[in-house]
C-alpha cells in the first residue's frame, strides 16, 4: 500500500520546516556568541560616539561662557573672526578641552605658539564650553572610562610612543624645540584626558591621531606609558631629563674639576 501524495507532501514540508528552524537556531547561536566575544574584546575606554548626549543645561551654560569670553575672537556662530581667531566649526569638544583646560586659550596676543598657563576656566566650565561647541559645530569628542588600561600594555605603549611621539616630545616626554619658534611641550603636567584630547584634535604642529591611525587600545597604552614615566622615580638618581647616570657623572666631574682648579689658584695666590 503506497502513501497518498498529500501525505508525502506533508512529510516534505515538515522536513523543510525542521531544517529551516535548525538553521535559524544555529545562526542565532553564532550571532549571540560573536556579540559576546566582541563585547569582551571592546576597549575599556568608551568611544565618544557611545557617550551619553550632552545635558541641555550644560550646553546653555557653555554658551554663556562662550559669549562672555570667546565670541569676540571666534564669532557669534563659531565661524571665526579674521585676524583674531579661527573658526571652531568641526574642531569638536576634544580641541576645546585641550586648549582651555591647559590655559592656552584665551590668548593675550598672537605668537608663534600658545603657551600653557593657569587656566581661566575650571574643569566643569571647560566641559560646558566644550559641550556647547560640540553641539553647534561637531567634531572629535572626548572619550570616557578607563583611558590607561592595565600594566600589560606598557611595553606596547613604549614602542608606540618612541615610534610616533618621541621625535618631537623627547624619548622621556620632556619636550623639544621645533622650527619657526615652536616647540613640543613637556608631557609632565598632562592628565590622561589632556593626552587623549591632544591625540584626537592635533593641536598646533601635532598631527591628528584618529582611531584609524592609532586605535583606542593603543592610545590607552601610550597614555599609560607616559604617565608611568612621570610617576616613577628616575633610576639614575637626580633627574636630568631622565638621561640617567652618564650626564649626572659629567656634571659632577665638571663641577669637581672646576672646584679643584679654584682651590689650586687660591692656594697659589696665598703662597
């Protein structure tokens, strides 16, 4: 006795539905597994795009600060004023934070390079200014979260620093001279957030290091390496730019020889 055509079709349909369901479950399991692994591998420093939206109250306060202290040079709509200040459209909150919290802005006069000085605005006011500029002009945002990582990235941070930063900032981060009256500043007083803001905005002669050039994990490593250098005692003793015992010995030798020569001359004069 043979199966009816309708029964055969029903079996085929059930097999197809079972196969489709199994495939859907397998794809779902793969998707969940990939999401879990990707989340675990995500950098600890949260990207600016993942940061919560700025508080309208903070933006309004930032606008007040801008109109009182910045608009004269940068224009009512951040478009800039000729021979006074550049446009702030597109610079982002990273650039504003770096320039303001380090006291480079506002400047008293136009020079080859704006020097670091006592800031006019405190941390909260600086973030308000940055939020306002970001809300109007957009651009690179400040990251949040852990900006250093852990000590397992120190070796990588040192390598990245020597490759990308040491040619200007000195191998120990003490700064160095550039051309046309400009210089790379010392990194001693820089906070983690200031370093990230500089890498994201590229102030003055510094290039911009976007996440496509130096990833967030690599920025963490560089920051951790620099701050570790700043916090650790110089192994050579009294620090002379962290150059170690050789220059210290040279200084002692020169000073000692000079002192001996003065003593010889003094004894000769007495005799």
